[in-house]
C-alpha cells in the first residue's frame, strides 16, 4: 500500500483536505480526484497525506470506563448463569399457598416469575454455613480469575498469604505512600465504592479505624506501615459476613417430628434472647403448633406462620445442640439450623407483598434475631429494615386509637412487638454506621405496662432496654448524622454533655442487680423474669453508649472536624473523654470471660462490643504509651486476643487476627517508648520522648475541675479494684 490518495479512495470520493495546488492558490477545492481547478488548469492534482488521529488523553478515561463496564457485564452474565442453574429447579417442598396460581408456580418452577426469582437471588453470594471447605463456583471459574486479576492489579497491592476461609472481595482502601485524607466524614468507604460486594460502613462503625485517616494515624503512631494490610483484612472479613455465599438450596429439609419440634420450641422460649424480650407469645405459638400437628393431612397456606415456625425450629435446634463438642458446632449445628432458616427465608417475598398480619412482622423480626447468631451471615440490617417497614405499614409505631376497639391484651402485644423490633433495628443501624429506617419523632406508641392485675408493679428489664435504645437513637442522630458534622465545636461539646447526663440518669434508674458496675456475683440474685442476656445487654449497651458519646472526640482521625485552631478547653475535653472511653472499654473486656460461646451467641455479645473495646484500648495505648497503666492495658488486649481465639476455636470460619495484630502493635509501641525513656541518651535529648507521658486533663486547671471530677467519678467504676497497679494512675485527691 503506497499511502497515496488514489490507493485509499476512488476518483469520485471527496477528500478530507484541499489539494496542494488549491491550498497554494488559496482557492476553493472541489476535493475530487483530480479536482476541477487542476483539470481546468492542467495541473497535477495531489493531496497531502492525512495522518490517522491518535486518541487524545481525553479519551483515556472513557476507554477505561468502557473496559470496566465490559468486565462488570461479564461478571454479571457469569453470575446470572450460575443463579439460573440453581433457581430453575424446584423450590423446596414448602406448603402450597392459597391461590391456585401460586400452587401451579411452585409445582412448575420454570414458570416462576422473574420478579420472585430476582427477589430470591438478589443477595449475590449466599452462605450456608455447613462447611467452610465449600468453594464458590464463581470463584473457581478461570475467566473470573483472569478478569478480577486485570481489574484489581492496578488498584490494589497484593495480599499476603490468605488467612480467611470466605471469598475475599478486594473492594476497600488503597493507601498509596504519602497519601492522607483529612475528610471530616471518616467512613470506611473511601475507595472503590462501586465494586461488587462492597458494603458501606459509616463513621459510627467500629471499622472507622480502617478508613484512610484511621490507617494513616495508626501507621504514624506505631511506626508500622503494614497496618494497612491488617485493616484491609478486617474489612474483607467483616464484609464477607454481610451476605450469603450461595443461593437457597433446591431441596428442603423435612418437617421435624412432633416430639423434636416441641423440644426445639422449649429450647427457644427458655434460652433465646428474642423470646426473653417477648417477641413471640409462647401460649399463642404453642396453641397454633398443636393445631398444626393435628392437621397432618392439611396443607398450611399461611406464609407468615410457615416462616415463624421454621425460624423457631432453627433457633431452637441451635440452642438445644449448644453442648456439642466445638469441632462439630458450626459444621453440624449451624448447618442444620440454617436449613430451617432457608425454609423461612424462601417466603420472604410473600411476607412483604402478600396479605399478611402481625405474624409476618414477628417472623421477619425473629429471622433478624436468628441472623444475629455467631454462625449466621449478618443479614440483620436488611431483615430488620424490612420488618420495620412492614410494622409501620401495620401502624405499630402509633398508639392504637380508641375507635379500633382493641382488647388490652392485643394492644400490649402490638406494643411489645414494635419495641422489640425497635431495639434490634436501632442497635444494628448504629453498629453499622448506617441510618435508621425510622424517625423517633414519628413514634407515638407507648411503652409496655408493668402493672399486674392486682395493681402491683414488677421489674421488667425490657423497659430499661427500650429506654436505652431511645438514648442510643439520639446519640446517632445528634453525633453521627450528616447534620451533626456541621455543628460548631461548642455545640458538639454541649450535645456530648447533654447526652452524657441523660445516660447517667438512665443508669441511676436501674435496680442494683442491673447496674453496669455491679459485681458479677450480684447478678445471681436477680428476679426470675430477668434473663442473663438482659443483664449482659444492659451492661454492654451502657458502656457502648459511653464510648459512642465520646468517641467523636477521642478518635484522632476525627481531628479535622475541629479544625486547626483547637483551644485548650477542647484539648482538655478530648483528654477527659479519652479516659472515659478507655475505662468503659476496660470494663467490657474484663467481662468477656463470662461469655458462653456457641453457635447461638449473639454478635453484640461475643463480637461487636469486645472488638470495639479492644480498638479503643489500642487507641488509648498509642496515644499515651508512657502511662503507668500501659502495661495493664496491654494485658487487657491479651485478654481480648484470648477471647477472639476462643471464637476461632469454635470455628476457624470466624477467626479474627486483627485483635492479635493490634495487641502486637501496642506492645511494640510501649516497649519502644520505655526503651527510649530508659536509655542514657534520653537524659541528654529530651526531644526523643515524643510520646505524651501524661494526658493534659491530669495537669492543673481551675476551669474544668468540676467537670473532670464528675466525668472521672462517673466512669471509673471498679476498674482500679481489678488491677491494683491502676490505683497509681491518677492522684488520689483528684
């Protein structure tokens, strides 16, 4: 090919540019070959070579976006093909519901509507919990590996040898060297937020330490650049538990025999946390269960009862089998319980979009509580949100009108059902750092009555739990919402003081056997209607709220909220809050030895509060590594490490090496400071002691003396009695 215009086009094709003769003469060219001017004048008609246009830099982002979209389309098609193979078979042998159309649909799975199939398969990856050795078919597909390698190789540093048994979606923070983010909204959502499998974690989440500012602060304070990998592993670990790993099974587990069903129901009502709150009336449930077994040949056409019954089976089986050896616990206990939960979950769409009553709200709420168990995927946020929407649709958040003519028993049932759901939804929302689905200003529902038929009152821990949940809701709204981050420094301090006072008043209202700082032995004298879960929840919830109120000041990566011109008064408040937070965290860690760990143990008890406490002790140790209490705090981090090792002993599937790593970093930091402080050169070079030895609030200050005394006296609790060396942490006359 000679590159001439004749070789590239015919004589009748117009050229892109004028010919050389016309360009020289500056006359209009017909741009034919030859052009009319050259033919009239007898000139040789030649055209300049046209260089092929090379894509400009502006095209590169578009090209990258198109390539990214193509990869996502490929993954979506591949995932849909896997889902189609699973959803095309029979949905389990669940009861045929009332309409003939539904019955025909269940008998012929290929006629199922795309809508119902999408609802069931929308979770993406689903976890069944039977065996940690199961491999996700998508993960094993060679094309998937090649696509994911191309997509992540240019954005994510290589991971070390994998220590997690769950699929790892590489979706979080890349932290290039020297890059720091000072955004006041510290969220674990900094990068790659559109990736498949990514989950949002807001500023109140315990994963805020894994935000870019949090990672930068820890790396700088500890001198450990590898903390980024530790934080990333934690995020991947947590995110992998928020969704199921595989689709619902095609085959279902059979209904238990009558004796087994009654055994599981007994275990549920005697030992489950949600039953102790009164979510399900034992009398009504048992009456309906008797009727269910009496109608052996009659198909049950109520999806709400079907879901509730199977969720009780799942919880009851898990509770009644909790004495099995550790090696079998999560493989057999949770695996079998999950099969019954799958049956309940299979009617999720009917619960929301078909005609149902309050039993549907009970079923969704009980499913949320089941998902709070250690062995389950953490589906509680979505399930509780759906349950709350359905409850609002039923008007449970409103006080029943007199014109409804509801019996007193029915009114109390509605009230307790709503507030039980409220407790769970508010806790999960705050724990994840996500907004709650209900505004407290829309609630007019009263609290349950504590008055008996003879006009006497009884102690109901449920009332105290609801009161705390409302305080927790105000904490989230006033200190963790988008609006709260735009408050002035003075307003933030004022809100902290108000919430702190409200929390203290609530604590003072608790009876002696429910006081957070009461010795564990005193809990044995509690009334019969007070469940041990109630005691531990109130204890942990109180200390958790203490940390929640003050963490906006104590987390160093929140410093950008207060700007560069921080006053001495603000520094004093930050130091006081640091001590308040660490004392609350110490109290929680000291109680971990009383936690019985099995497949039904709630996440808040065995996982969330201990992890938050370990993180706050870690932060305090890095901030003040030269304090006399540093050695005791290191011991507490070792206790926390031991607690999470117990969880790993129960099942490697929930292993959490993060606590072990932060304990190691804290110890290395304290040892480094002690080594510098005792070296001979430190006597000649005071500048080597870069770490603060004494928090500023221990220094003399007449302005905030009363506030210091109130705060320290309020949250000191029994910490110093547990570790005698801590009596020397602060002057006794302080």
